[in-house]
C-alpha cells in the first residue's frame, strides 16, 4: 500500500557545527528501513514522468518498486542498465530540477526522494556485493575517449559494454575529472568515485593518466594509432575572472585552483603538504554550486568568517537549494545583491579587503534573469584576506587549437549536433566541453548519446569496407 505522507523520509545528517570542521560526508544516508519506507511513497505512475526528467533515463519506478520490496540488488541492476555512476548521481545530481520536479507527488507535497533512494541502492551494492564486472566479448574495434570526467566515463562504459576496446586519455594523474578535483569530500567521498572507476576498468577500459591531448598526442595521431572514433569530454576547466583592480594580488584564487588544491591534492588532509592559504576571512564571488563548495571548504580549512558575494538575489542563485541550505547552516554569510568592484592590498602586498557595491535588480537580461544594476554611492569595504572567484569556467582551447577542422563557438565551446558529432568526421564531443560548465548528469547524458553515435559511425564505416 502506498505511503501517502506529504513529506520525504528525512535524511540523517551531521550536526552543522560539527561538520563545518571536518571533511566527512554531510548526509549520512538512509538505513534499509528508511529506504523501504520512502520507496512506498512512489505511485508507480503509468506514464513515468520522472524518467523523462532524467538525462540518462534511469527506470525510476522499476528500481523504486524493487527497493520498496527490499530487493536492493535487483534495484541496483535496474539502475545500472542506464547509469554507470549511481553512487555519484545519487549525491550530486540536481534531482529537484530533473526527475523529482516531474514527480506526481510534488504536486501536493514533496516529491519522492529519488536521489536519496538511488544513493542508498548504490551504497548498499558497494557494501554487500563483491562480484566483479565481466568484460563483454570484444567486437574488434577501438575507440578513444579524451577526459576521465563524467562524460568520458559514461561514454567509455557504454562503448565497453558494446565490446569496444576503449582507452581513456586523462590529463591529470588521477581519473574522475570534476568528481575528484572539484566536488569536495564532504559532498562526494572519493573512495566511492574510485570504486565506480574500478568497475569501469573491470570491463576492460584502459585509463592512461598524465596524457595531455594536444601536447603529448593530437587527435589526428589517435586516428593514426588505429582508433576509429574519438570522444572529447575534456570539460571546462579554464577559469573566468572579473578583470577588476587587484585581481592579481596574492591571496586571490580561482575556485578551480582552490578546490583542486583542497580535493585532488588533499590540502584538507594534514598528511599531505599541499600549499593552500590559511585564511581568517574569505570572500567567495559567485552564486553557483562551485561557490558553495569553495565557501564550505574554506570554512572547514579554518576560516573564521566566510562570505558569499553574489550580485543577484538568493532567488536567482543557480546553486542547488540543498547546498545553499547546508552553507547557511554551517555559518556561511550571504551577501546577496552585492558585487565586487576592486580588491585592495595590505602592507604586505597581499589582498586585505574587497570593495563592493550594492545592486538592484532591473529588467530581465538575455538569460531571463533580472539584470543587476549598481546603486550609486553604496560602496562598502569587506575586510578579507582571501578571495575566491567562482563566476564560471570555459573549455581549455588546447584541443581545438591543435585539431584541424574542429569548430568552436564564440565562447570557446566545441560545436556538436544532437548526436554529439562535431565538424570533424569521427570526432564526437559532449559535456562541459560543448555546453560550458553544467551538471554531472547532463555530461553523462551527452556521453551516452555520443557512445551510441560512435557505435553507429564505426559500424557504418565497417560496412563500407
């Protein structure tokens, strides 16, 4: 019988004043009893609107029905038919604007906790199953994937399951992309990411780290080495700055650098001698998930005061509501409708203050959000010793600048059609390299489409021989 409660089963969490001093995961996850109770809130709708809201089309009602019955391994098997990173997606996907937004239960009350259930099922499987993935029968074809982030991992997984010999070329020393360098440990434990990657290599996928495509090898050389199609999932790791006075002072970071030092280079762990600023007062500029991650990381690294400075109101913030809520609980101070105009140096030549100006919201701009307008004479000073710029990123130009026939748009993003095919035959692209900075699950959706398109491309070429 359906559970008609209007509220989700609450997710246990660490106390905010405890967790803001450690890097252990904030949300503690459901118990089996909690998961089964939440799963019974699903109405198993005939037209399955939640599935249409999922970029990788997880069979949501089917896995939830298995969860409700306590058949957790069967639920996991259903998820894995379309999603190769369920433990990741259950934690970082914006379910509230995707599958859960479409949930019928959300019309009156809260949506079914689809993300929480996906996380539980994936974690249960990792804890209770020791069965290794079985490599499929090889089909005799080779494909290359550039970038071991969400798009690349998904594309590689789908191709491997079709029998392709897949090699991933990763620029960093460790695979995972934004999952390891960008998202903090307290939101996404890296041991889970590694387990997901281990499942991929068990399928026969080879991951080559420290391989900067465009420097060590070119895309054209990959074809010369026998790869029949190439997927570019190199992400968008080039930081954007504000170009204001003082932005080159010591103590000013891009969010990418700050989070990479904290996460991938483990500055949060005292066993690692990773240089990172020991701050007392930090200002993070931006209103997205990356800004929340940077601010919450700074707090955990010992900052006494951490500000989020964002030029629009809280309603316009692109960050997930859950991340904003958690940041506030942890003591992050929100300075909405404010914008930096310059950074000021102290006696040592390092950043010592940020001059801001108050903003009003005018008419909507091209994005549909109301345009921020400066309030004349409203300037004020924030005393800070660290500034983190988190206003966006764009794709690194290295690959497109070293590959002939590869088109990009005015923002530096690769141009790809609905099949993820680029202007260069045999080259496909997806994720942030095409869209600019977006979500993990959208990148994964692009990787799935690209894998199917690469398979069709290689088969059609084989038939012509």
